[in-house]
C-alpha cells in the first residue's frame, strides 16, 4: 500500500496545528490562572531601606539595613520546557549591600510614596 504525498502532508499539518493549539492553551491558562495571595507588599524607601507589614527589613546575617532589589522568576518545568517562562510568578529578592546575603519575598516591590 502506497501513501500519497498529500496524505502525509495533511497528517503533518494536522499534528502541527494540534501542537500550536496546545501551546496557545497552555499560554492562556497560565495567564488566566489565579495567583495565590502574596501578603503585605514589600515597600521601598528612597534611601534603600525596605519594610514589609510595617516592619523594617534588616539582614539576618550582619544586621545591615540597606538592600538592592531584583525580581526573580519562580520557574516551573513545564513553562520552561515550552519556553514561556515569562508566565511564571516572580518574587522580590533583596541583596544586602553590606554582606551580600539574599533575602526572598513573595511580594512585588512598591515605592514608599505610592
């Protein structure tokens, strides 16, 4: 039994279309998924100090109180495999300017004057 090239092409295009639909479904599901409650916001002041829930942050290692802040993605294996990591949640990471210790928070940072 011989296959016609048009049948092979149709099967290939059908599989490709199925993969595109699956990819778009995962992207939409990730974007629409409810995010868990993140607690009190991480508030930054102009002088490099931070506070959460009304309490000023200090380094647990050296006691320093000045930090720089970065947003870090909390990657999941599926979204990384599909190369859509940007749909993953993120966390704020404070780096102590005195000793370099990292302190993670599951809140977005906000300016103190907002």
